[in-house]
C-alpha cells in the first residue's frame, strides 16, 4: 500500500495561506503550490542571509551545549549561551517518523527534532530583528510543528519553542493536551487538497519510498 510523506514544513506552508497578512493570500498560495511540487524557493540575498543566520545560530547553540570548542560570537554570544544552558544533556538533530492512517490513506509523518531530553522537545529559533520590534506572545499557537512532533514522540510531555534574537530569550511551550491531534491536522489538509483539486499533485510528489 502506498504511503505519503507529511512534514511540518509542508503543513506550515499550507497553513500560512490562512495566517498571512491581508492581501498576501495569492502569494501565500503560490508559495504553497511550489512546496507541494517540491520546487526550490527563489531567495534574494537578504532572505538567504536570514536563513544562514538561523543555521549559524543553531549550530553555535549545539556546539556550546555539547561542550565543543568554538569562538565566541561577537553579537549573539549571550543568546547562544542562554539557550545552550537548557540543552546540556540533550540529543541533537534527532530524526523521527511514525505512520498514521487518515481518510483511507496511509501517511509517514517525518521530522527532525532540534533537541530531545527527558521527554522535552526543544526547537531553536533565531529572529533577525530584536524582540523590541516583535509581537511574540502566542506566535506558535497554530504551528503544526508541536502537534506532529508529539505524535512522532508519544512519550514527550512538553514541546518548547526557544526563540532568541541573539540577546534575549523567549520560550513558548505546549503540552500534548494543548493542541490539535496529528490525525485531525492531516485530515484538514487532505480535505483542503480535495476541495482545490490538488490531491493528485500531492500524491505524485510526496509518495514515500518503500
């Protein structure tokens, strides 16, 4: 029986259609369609730098938490060390997956945990803007990340988003009972695809390898 991949990044791209700024719906839909067809995103230099900053920050956090030798960062050292202090005994970049059946289809939910320790999943995020210019409260409430990761790691009791601007730390955390189930989330996704004649496209590009 065929299985189809589900990732939090694909569902995030879909959900952004409903959560984007007013007037940006068409652009959000175009971005989702590119993700559905697995087309590479076209990034300008600024966006590339934003993504690279996030990668560099995360790698520095993992190195610090693991006790590896590294050069102190000239701007982000405070933020790096603060998050790393929570992750001293964690496993990093843990690949997880689990099968689920929804609406007569079989899905393979797949993801990579930033950090896992004692039943706590931590996701490290870096903001290129200072917290003083951002509205952070509840920013991840509708993210598909914690519902999917709770499903893939059923023993997990807490998911925390650990967000830094390089100086300050913001933590937003959820327990399993706080969120929609993975099955409900996937069902809504499939219903959307069917309603927009996109199910065949999804099945074409996201069939899991045996």
